[in-house]
C-alpha cells in the first residue's frame, strides 16, 4: 500500500457525491467513471487526489446490502448493516405496505428487523396502533414502544442496548418521529449533519441524504430520509416466497413443485390463507410484489 491508498467508511451520500470517514478525517469522494454503486456503510479503498478529496478505487466485500428498486433503477440504502428499525407511530397512521416491504427486504438481505412504535403517549390511538402492529409481532418481529418527545430518557434506555455493537439503519415515513429518535440517540446529530453537509458541499440539503453516525455506546446508526415507497422489483419469485416468513412452513407442500401461490389448485400457501394462518393483507402484498418483479423482465 502506498501512502495514497486509504481505507474509509462511507458516512454520507448525496447524488453521486460521497463522504468517507478515514480515521476521523472526512474526504469528499467520487467514483471512477459513471458508476454509482456505492452505499452508506460501505468500506472503501481510496486514492487521495487532493487535501480533502479522493477517488473510490474499490468497494470491500459487503456482509449485507439493503436496497429498493422500481422498474427502472435501484437505490442502495445501506451496506454492512446487521439490524433495521422501522419507525411507526400511533399517529399519523402508518402504511402497512411500507412496513411489510421493508420486512421482506430485510429477510431477503439477511438483516435483523425490529419495529419501533413511537408516540405511545397518544393514548386514544394506542390500542389501534398496537393491533395493527400485532400483524408483525405475530410473525416474530420485535416491537419496542417509546415516546421520544414526552419520555426521552426512557426512549434512550429502551433503544441503546438494541443498537450497541450493531450496524443499524432507521427508516420510516415522514411524521413518525424518526428525527426525534435520532436526535436522542446521537446527541450531536445536528452538528454532525452540518459538518457532513458542508463537507459534501450540499448547501441546505441537510435532510435529503442518508448518513451514518457513530453511537456513544458503540455501534453505528444510519439515518435514511423519510420515504413513502419501497419498491422491491429486484427480488425474484424464489427470493420473495422465502422472504415472507409465514410462508416457510408451507413451502414444498403444494401439489405443483413450481407453484406461484396465486391461484393454483391444492396450494399449501393459499390453504393457509383460507385457514387464517397467513394474513390476507400479506398474501396480497406477495401477489403484488410478484407482479412487480415480472415487470422487469420485459
């Protein structure tokens, strides 16, 4: 290795501009050519081109990669993460579609998924939110109840052990209180965002990029901007059926070995839906995702 060869972690991405942390020093990075296959959390090998700039020569092998995709393009969310937290709230109402898609993405990527139910102090809507969240807790996904605004200390106490020594990402729709949670867990988050924003030269676009923070108690936390859609066009049929955890006991039990679990006779999955062992909502999403994955073939 020459003195120009450095190893860093990508801590922010904005368009095709990246920021790498190299032993506490921020370097603005670009990729060679038009490649944009770099994700926050990536370990990268760099060549310094000036005092505060570098070129990404190589991306180290990833343990995990989480991304979303539509018919036309993929968007990398994060690399090398071990745990994902989906922030939902008692109000405003959260989208089951987004939650289920994120859980499917986690299963396909081998990432441990948790849910955080925020604003549990808003009691009129609490029972309804818990009931809706039970769709996921029954599948084995842990749910952690917090009130970031009214009980900040309890929120930190509940979440810190879950984040310790993990590489985590926090996602959620706008309005769920994700930013409040990040600000509690990362006391200097606003300062870090300003530093990253200046280093990336993004001006005022402080909320539109994904960024990675080091946590005081150990571990890292990636904060991804609020989004309303989570496309999974990249998942094949085989990946999809295995990413619905509740399908697993029934796979291989269908009459036809190449069963799509949509309308085939003597399908074990459809029978489980009819028997109430698989939620209709989840099976409908499976059918939708299967339809989406077929769109990319043409």
